[in-house]
């Protein structure tokens, strides 16, 4: 088990500067995970700019995209591609350089690296080889969208991208039916209308928000029920980078669902078939939908089957 220790650095006239303290912490090779703008180039920290200027190399998803950011801030550093199609071989190559003392920054096309972007393999290898990994916080589309969505934000669940195919997407949404937190997805513009329609059918007509092109020139927030967002997308399709946020089920909707005429046993079988859950998970989900414990649900099903058997005799 590797334990990483973080420490606060106070800056004074007699003590080391933050820059000197950081250099002491990473005397050898070091991997920096640098957050970059999700749209507006001004959304970058002073620390991120300094790190990008000081590292030996920058690993990025798209070298052309990252070069625009570096040019804007007059940063001149070697770039190497690191994306989902080459990370299997590129990650070990970068680790070799890090073990030799190189300082490397990993950036994604936008936002924090590893959040629905490549990088996990590289971080895992670094930790295995006892190479320091230092996060340099920056913009995040999911947090920016959540803050302005108007949906409950005390707790939330970030799912990332749902499956592209409708059947798989609906099964994934079925597993989220019992979620009582705001759910956040990333979605492609050409699939968002189908995603909203599937969510409306599976999760119910919940409050939701489509955050589009956040921090960019055409930033837009569409808020309302999922049915209203479906209508809006039919009238005016969404373009650009999209974050879809779906609020928790309203208490009234939950009561309606709990009073469904569908039997508990049939609901369990439906979840096993549609959401590909095992029987234990399906029973737990069906029980929560009805506001009872799993044990109570099990007893209800056993009693129902016993009554059915008695009636047949």
C-alpha cells in the first residue's frame, strides 16, 4: 500500500516559496494532471500555466488542440499524443521517462484529465512505480453545469457517457431508477434527444437541465421537465458539448410508482430481463421503488406464490 502525504505550505519572507516547496516534494520524476479550460481560455489557473511552462513534456489527447492553448499563453514545450487508442503502449513509454527524472504534464482536450478521458492506465503505472502524481485542479464541465442547473446539488452521481445503443442505454437507466440524487451525464449532440426520451420513459418525467457549450460563446441552459426538454430538442436540436443533468424523483411520482398495478414478482422479472440484473439486485431495486425493505419484498412474493398455489388447488 502506497500512502501519499500532502502538506500545506505557508509562504513567508523567511520560508520557501510555493514553487520551491513543490520542487522539493517532486525532486525526481513527477506526473502532473493539469486541468485546462473547457471553453473560455481564461479559465486556467496561474499554477497550471506555471507547471505547463516548467515541465519537460506535455502528454495530450490532441496535439493540435493543446497547441492552441499553449500558443495563447506563449508556452513552448514538446507535445506527445496520449489517447484511448495508444495509451496501452504510450503509458509505459512515459513511465520510463518519469523514472529517469522527467516531469510530465498530462492534459485532456478540456477539463480535468481522467474524467471521462484517458489517463487511468498511466496514473496506475506511476503509482505502481512509486512515481509522484500531482493534481493541478482546473475547470470541470460537470461541476460548472451542476452549479447553474437549479437541481439539488448536496449529493450527485456522475455517470459519464451512457451507451450509444438504445437498448443498452435503457438498461443502464433502469439501474439508476432508485437513485435519489441528481444524476449527471455527458452526451453527444446527435444522441441527446434519444437519451432524454429514454430517460423520460425509464426514470419518469423528472426535472432536468441540458447545459450546452458551458463557458463558450453560445453557452445555454435549458431547464424543465424531461418532456419539456424533449419538445425543445425537437424544435431546436442542440449542438456542441452537452452535459445532461436529471434531478431526483419527486415524492408524488415515487408514490405513484409504488402504487403501480404491476405485481412485485412481475417487476422483479422485468428488471432481470430488461436491466440484466441478477435476482438479488432486481429484488432490492423493486423493493426500494415501493418503499419497503428487501426482506418485506421477498416475503410478499413468497406469500403471493403460496396464495396462487392454493387457488390452483
